[in-house]
């Protein structure tokens, strides 16, 4: 799972105190729902995170719970759940996509709209 707090850079520049408060609420929600669904945050990326879960279902349930909690607090987030296989390395995860005969394709994550 990859998460990102929407508009964090602009918010922190406009109102640092509010930006830090929202980031803290975002991180708190991430941590509590990762714990609840058996996930582990592998990497913190400023206002984002990369994590893994024991199953795709656990990741999706955690994503929905995170979105609901933060929407109620007016903290917008984007969440991407990769449901394929991953390569687990000491400090990162790499997700593969596509067919088995094309193992050279690596998921880096994309955003639309």
C-alpha cells in the first residue's frame, strides 16, 4: 500500500501549524489501522508511506478504514493498493505487474486526475 496526504506541501507553506496537525492525524490513523489489520509501515516518505499487509483483503480493509477516519477529519489522502506479488528488501518493496513472461515491468505507482 502507498499513501499520500493530498496538498500537504501547499498546506505546510500556507499554514505550518495546521499542516503539522493534519500530518500528525494522518500518521496516527495510518499507525492504528496498520496495527488493526496486521500491516507494517516499511517506509515513511514525508507525507506518505509505503507498507505491506498479510493479504490484499487486509490492505483494502485498512485503506477503507483510513480513508473514512481521515475524511471525517478533513484530511485528504490518496491510497494505492498493489495486489500482486512484491519483492521484499530490507528497506523497500518492489511490486511487479504484468504477465509472467514480462518480469521486466516494475510497478512504480501512478496517479490520475
